[in-house]
C-alpha cells in the first residue's frame, strides 16, 4: 500500500461523504464546502438537515444510489467503531467495516471516482508503537481485524483509485457529542470520577485537522496509505487531564487504572499511536499540537451554532 504518484483533480471535488452525520463525516462536509467543493452527505440513523438517507447494508440499493451520483471522490468515514460491540458481534463488525465499504468502493470505481477509506491504529498490536506506514499490521481485536481485512480487500479491488487514512483518538467539536472529550465533560461536570486506562497510549487527533488534511490529500490525488494523526503520543490519563484543564474542569476527578483492571471486552493495543512521515512530507504542519487544538476547540464551540453540541458544564 505504498503511495502512488498523485493525479490532481481538475474542476474540483464532487464528493459523496458516507456517514455525514458522524464526527469525521461532519467535518469533511464542512471543510469541503469551505474549500469550494460540492458534496452530498449521507446518514444511516441520525438525520441532519441537508443529509440524505443511505442504508449501506442494502448492498444492491446502495451501489445503485452511488452510481447515480456525479461524484469523483467518495469518502467513507462510516462504520461500526464501538470496539467492544464489534467483539460481541463479529458479523456486524465485518459487514459495516469491510463488506459495505467494499461494495461502495466497487461502485465508485465503476463511475470513475476515487475512494477514501478511514482506518485505525487498532490494526497494530501495540507492542512497540507508535507505528509508521511501513510497520507490519497485527490486529488484536475483531474491530482491528475487520479494518485490516478491509485495507487489504480495498487495495486489491481499487489499486491507485484508493486512499487509506489511518487515524486515532479523534476528538473535537461535533454534532452528536459522542467523542471522548464530550464523555469526559459530561462526567466531570456532574462531579463524578472518570476512570481511564493508564496503560493505553496513542495519538490524539483533532477532528477538524483530520478532515482538512484528508480533503487536501484528495485534492492532490494522493493514493495508497497515509497516517493522519496528531503529533503527540500520550496515555489516556494524560490526554484526559489536558482536556479537563483546557475546559476548566476538575482534573483531580480523573483516575487511572490498567487495562487489565478495567476488564474491557476487546483487547486493546497498549503502546499504540501513529507516526506520520508521509503526511509530514506532503502537508507539513497540517496537524496542530494538542495545546493549539484545544484552543481551537474552545473557539469553535463559542461560535458553533447548530453544528456542534456544547460541552456539558455546571
């Protein structure tokens, strides 16, 4: 999955964003509009104004719908990302993260559109991270295995028409308010302790920066595999305390326990995180440091309107 020579799009991007109601999908739509591109966003269960319904599980219907779109890039940030849920329901994990995107990728290929698939650092085993794009994958969980199998199958099916984006610990303002920052704010604002795994390490990645980087990569016609993640590698407790302090919440309520003590349902890569040599060579500085991201997070929430939930505060 080495990167191929870029072939820039002429006339701009005409995008389909599958999963436009989600965190990354919502930001992709916003960045695409800001940069003068046209885009259609879809939703599966959570509707927002301007999005259209798409049941990706209806393989024939979804394929037909996509072929009717005038798209030259299809972004797929959708999928079943609840790691423990994937462990309990491997069939759903495989369908949502492999079979459904592969079906739409083949349809995209038929209309001459490129496909952008979002993957994860859970394709690694967490023995010696952080990892660059050349590191061998060895997933531990059903979720990670489904993502890795999708990377392989999509590469075989699409070749240079595919861009795989691995990212990790995405946070930031979003309409559904589901990411870790929101979970933390709700818990701490109620005066309740937040227990975090002290031995899980990864790269916090700011959602708006992830979307901006990926749109710019699509504009340049990049293909292959690229890591798009924040520059710091932290454990979950350090990340939680940085969030709490930035938003004036009580960081003393954050408690650390080992993954073994927490007894989570799916195995996690402990020493994870992503190195970004390809992204740094293509788009240097596009991923801001955590302190800058948190400052922008506060600014975005102050002017968010109806596109992002506020953080819970007392």
